């Protein structure tokens, strides 16, 4: 009788241990998401960039006051602000921004439509990977400015030339990013997908792409950077009245007119567009992916 009671007590202890283990694992798996207070957002997200910009402007103004370089080479921040105000009052500022941003976004979407299936083919088909994988890597390292001259000769001074340069700069980055993401997919996922019948396009859509998403997003960010840089190179070199006035042309016009405030203004606007696209598009996408994978616990 005592032996039976001891056995029952041992079984109950094992059950309690298993229950405790399951509870612990559930606690580990649970992602506690809390809403970040507005004050914390202001202090941790918004204030530091503003302070950094203020320090840069203060250092810039100090260099001007100390006359490290003459005003023809280093304009005062106030002179750049005057150039910005003049463009705003003339009604040309938003037009210049939209000309370049719309070209870059449309070209990036074209590159996305081409680079994504190309990356999947290179990643999943060995013969294609052997044939064009090294070419994609070589194209990614080729400066985009090298494509401007042949694109002008092939297509002329028009938007098609701009889009061609963007595609040649961005497609290899997007494709290589997806290839890197697919290479990091655990083989177990692929075998599980085949067992469940997810093969071919269905497997690529439901298994490969979600698992490769972090690498793919990294490729998209790099692809956008190449798109923007390629467009700026094309606008600077192939400026023409028929193309309209974009940020690259604004920069080149400043050089031709020895207008240093205009040059600095164009550089600052080019930088601001790049930062804005990252903050408004890519950073939210990254946070969403991390949150879905339980890697971002604050939101």
C-alpha cells in the first residue's frame, strides 16, 4: 500500500514538473508588447536626431565665423536658408523634389518587379546561379555612373534613360539580397513545405519568401540606395531642359553658376530625401518583420 502511494506521489511530482516546464516555455514564447509613451518617443527617437542636426549646424556656423574658408567656398547656414526660402517663394521647391522622388520611386518599383523573380531563380536553380550569379555580383560593385554614358547613347536624353540607369543600379542589389536571404532559410522549412505540398510557386510564396524576408528587406534597402544614387548621377551628368529640374540638375546648376549656397542646398535636400524614405518606408517594414518574429518587444 505504501509502495502504491509512493508511486502515485512520484507521478504527481512528474506531472507538476512538466506543468511547470510548459508554463516556463510559454512564458519564454510570450512576447510582451507595450505601447511606448509619447514622452519616451520624444526623448529617445525625436530629440537625439534634432540635437545631432543642431550640433552640425552649430559647428558649421563656427567654421564660418572663424573663416576657415572664404564665403565662396563655405557659405553660412543662413545663406543656404535664403536659397531654400527663395525656391519656396518661387514655387519651385516641391516641383524639384517631386521630379526626382517620383522618378526614383517608379524606377525602384520597376527594379523590384525584375529583381525579385530574378533573385528567386538564381537562388533556387543551380544552373542559373552558376551562369549569372557572378555577373550579378559584378554588376552590384560597378559604379552606377558608368551606365549613364551608354544609356544616353542608347535611349537619348529622356526619362527612359533615367529609368535604365536606375534599373542597372538597383536590380543586382535586390536580387543578391533575396539570394542571401534564401541561402539562410533552414532546410527543415523546405522539407516541411514539401511534405505539406508547398512546392514550386506555392512553396516560393508560402515558405521561401517569408523565411527569407530579413535578407530580402536588406536587399530592398540597398536597392533603394542604389536607385537614388544612380538617379542623382544620371541627373547630374545628363542634365537637359527637356528632363525638367530635379535635385541632380539643381546641384549641377549650382556648380555651373558658382552658387555655393545652391550646391549646399541641393546636397542637403538629397540627404533629407534618403533619410525620409528610410524612416517612412523601410524602418516600419523592418520593425513589423521583427515584431512578427518576436524580436521586437517594445512598440
